[in-house]
């Protein structure tokens, strides 16, 4: 049975990336089996997971609400998954979609600053 390897690792940048080529340095990346991702994240350290785990000025609820308001059908489906996720699965969703989480965190900040969304 084949192991899924959606996440890959760039040894030069010491980061997990998507794709066969690192977007930062252009080096070839290595596949990382799902069972090893947790170990790899621990090896690399909190610098990858810290922004995903906690953005001190924006709540997870506000980010999920921004996904519902501004996102398309996929972002809305991810928001629905957040509604049903426990703490472990919430982190899994954030790690699986870091670009989406960053994008909607910024939109949640803008909504909050404009007085239109939850804090």
C-alpha cells in the first residue's frame, strides 16, 4: 500500500513545503510520509507551527467566520470542518492549509479593525 506524501521537506531551507521544488530556494524536495510529519515538525521547531497555533490578536473563531464570509465553496467547507474539529484536528486543518489560514487571518484582522467582525 502506498503512503500519501502531499507534504514534502526541503533540507536546504529546513522547512515543510508543497511541491517537488522548494519555492524559496528551488531545491528538490523529499516526500514526507504522513506518520513522520509530526516528528519532522517537532524537529524543525515551533517556528513553523507557532503562527498557526496562535495569532494573539485574532481568534480562531474570527478566522473561521472570515472563511465563511469571504471564501468560496472550498473555504466554506473547511470552515465547516473547523466547526466539528477538536483541538488536535483544528491544528491538523491549520497545518494542512497554512496559506488559507494566513489569508483569512489577515481578512479577520481587517474585519475587526473595520468594526465588522468578531474580535
